């Protein structure tokens, strides 16, 4: 990574981690009517809560990450994988701290949060510029 791109990535990553607290707080406070999830809860409660978490928390987190990644790309000119991983690192460190603060077997809250992490990984993959294949 050339120049100050890593500084931009870490500063925006800290901003993303700080903003994610608000996004997660508002997303978890959204009330979902029982009639909407009733059939899915009777079939698989874990899947129902994971789907709600994905829609109410995961999508806003992915949108915020994408916006900050695009701003960071414009500021630093970096589009490589290291830039996006440094942008995501403060959020993942914060999430890991909350996850491992009280060691216990994986509970439902960690399993329902897994889709939002997969969505963020998909955003990193989509925003990363891959090298062009060599044609001969």
C-alpha cells in the first residue's frame, strides 16, 4: 500500500466501528410483527432471527461500509484487498471483543450475527479491485 492509504483506511475503519454501534443499536430495536415471522419461527427459530438480523442490521452495516469504502477509495486511490481489510479491521476487533468477552459455547446471538459478517465479507470481495488476467 503506497502513501497514506493505510492511514485513511484505519481512520475510516474506526469511524465505521463507531458508527456501527448506532446501526446495531437501532437495528436491534426494530420491532418485527409476530405475524410476519410466525410461520418461519415455527419451522426454524434460528433461521428466522438470523434473517431479521440480516435485514435490520446486516444491510445497513453493508451500506455504511460500502459508502466509507468508496469515500476511502476516492481519498487514497487504493482499491486493493489490504485497504478493505484495514477498513474492516476495527469493526472486527470490536466484534471479536464482544464475542470473546465472556467465553462460552456459541450461542444463538453469535449464530444469528453470522450472516451480517458474511455480507460484509461479500462487500469486501465486491469492492476489491482484482488484477487483470494476463492474456497472451
